[in-house]
């Protein structure tokens, strides 16, 4: 197969990583970019010398494209994804697949109808620490999982300064879905029931109507219980934009990951920084790291027909859990997952 001709929708903070990945990837070619913001379209044209569009439909009618990456804000994945699917394109959608079950199910139904495939960029599955845990858990001498804990938090700048759409998302959609996806991947089974509590105080006080933090308790079909905590209010002075901890107690092994301090520390006049050097780096002009790997893997899977590591079904499962978590926070009751 010739190079995969890819278009990217959404050239913001994260979409720019898709642009860098497809530009470098030897098996792909970035052919067009779509963003609502004229200043971003101009920046992309100057940097990548590809045509840009304001509307996805317009782009797909004028450009010869094999596949589309969707990196629009969390609540606005469905419209561009459906447009691409209806043009018979395979799609890579940034996590979360969607923020509503209707959107998630519509994407899957439409992809089935058009015979195209949808991958979801759950990049944490490519984190070498996650791969280590996955392999440890596959070792029979580890024994069964007894209990799981995971946290993932962002500094308060993320919902207050990075995005204008935080009120239409939540720490659960933005971060929790990563954790739910990892817990499903580690256990190899599905969540049956959730109970969750949440707090709206700091962000709401700043005019952003979303949760500061949500703590969820997930019961899986294998009987294991997981506690998963996600928040958007870590102090600005934290050494990294986010913090993450995992602790899995098994019958014969205890597994722990600290995804905040990975061993590199830098100090400037203000504070200590703990960069996640495994995530995204430019080395010798090449974008390397587990943030780019799923984008390269999408290209590989489309070109070879291999199954995706994380697909729309995984995206739907994470959204089923996210929906139940939000419902439980409001009702103060345990919520069964209805499939
Ligand atoms: N920022 C991160 O650290 C990060 C990390 C991992 C994943 N993600 C995911 O990536 C996605 C995008 O996040 P971001 O941080 O890049 O947000 P962003 O706000 O920086 O960028 C989103 C871009 O999409 C454009 N856009 C919105 N609707 C559009 C449409 N219909 N057509 C064309 N362009 C449209 C906006 O103009 C904007 O430039 C989100 O789903 C997010 O969860 C972000």
C-alpha cells in the first residue's frame, strides 16, 4: 500500500501532536488539516505547507484522504467523526470516544454501516509502565487481582487556562476514561457496577461548572473492586502538569506505578519540574514516545489490517462507566452498567 493519506481535524494543543506524527511517519502523509480557528489554520499552513479548511465536509470533498484523525474538544468528537465515516474513511478519535452514550453508539453504528474502522487514542496503554503491569498481570505466578487503585489528576491550569470547553467536559471524561480503560485492560473484564462521589467547589467558584474531583468505586465482573480518583485542581506549583498513581494488589504480587516522578528532575528559579520524558520528545527531528506511538500504530493497523490496540468498543465501555459515574454522583446511589 502507498503511504496512508491522513487529514487531521482539530489543530489545537493535542491535534498539533497528530500533525507532527503524521508528518514524520514514513508510512503516512499529512494531506490536509481542518480547524475552526483561522489563526491555527494559518499557523498550520506556514509550518506544514498543507491545505487547511474550516469545515470537515469541505475538506473531505476536495482532498484525496484515506483516514482522518479527530482531535476536537471532548464533547465535539461526534460531528467530525461521523462526517469522516460517512465519507468512508477510517478514523482515529482522541480519547474519550465521546461524552455521551448516544454519540458513542452512533459513531459505532455508522462505522459498521460504512464498513470503516474506528480507533480511540488511549495512549496510556502504550506507556512502558502500563505495558510492564499488563505483562506482570499476565504472569500466572502473580495470582489474581485482589484490589486496584488508580489516580490521575491535572493541575488547575488545565481546566482554567488551557481550554474554553472545560464546563462541557469533566475530570472523568478527560482523565477518568483513561483510568477506566486501563483498569479494563489490566483485568480483562468489564465493570458491572459503580458508586461515585464528586465535589464542585473551586472550579464552580471560578465560573466553570464542572467537578473539581470525582472518586469512583468500580466493581468488575471478576469480583475485584477498584478505586479511581480524578481531579482537575492540583496546585499550579505542582512539579508536572499531572499526577498519576497506580497500586494493584494481587494474590502474590504488589504492583505500583508513580507516573509523576519518572526519575528526571530539573530545577529553575521557580520550582522543580519532573518531565515525563517517556511521553513526547523530539529526538533527531523525530517525534518519539508513547504519546506518538498510538498514532503510528493507527497507520500500521490501517495499512496491514491488524486489529487496533484500542477501538471504538473500548471507547464505548469507558463512556458507559463515565456515564454511570456521573449518574451515581448525582443520585448518591450505586449504578449498574446497562449494556
Ligand atoms: N491537551 C492534552 O493534554 C490532551 C492530551 C490527550 C488527549 N487530549 C484530547 O485531545 C482532544 C483535543 O484536546 P486539545 O487539548 O487539543 O483541545 P484544544 O481546545 O486545544 O483544541 C481543539 C481544537 O479543535 C478545534 N475544533 C473544535 N471543533 C471543531 C470542528 N468541528 N471542526 C474543526 N475544528 C474544530 C478548535 O478550534 C481547537 O483548535 C480532546 O478530546 C482531549 O481530551 C488532549
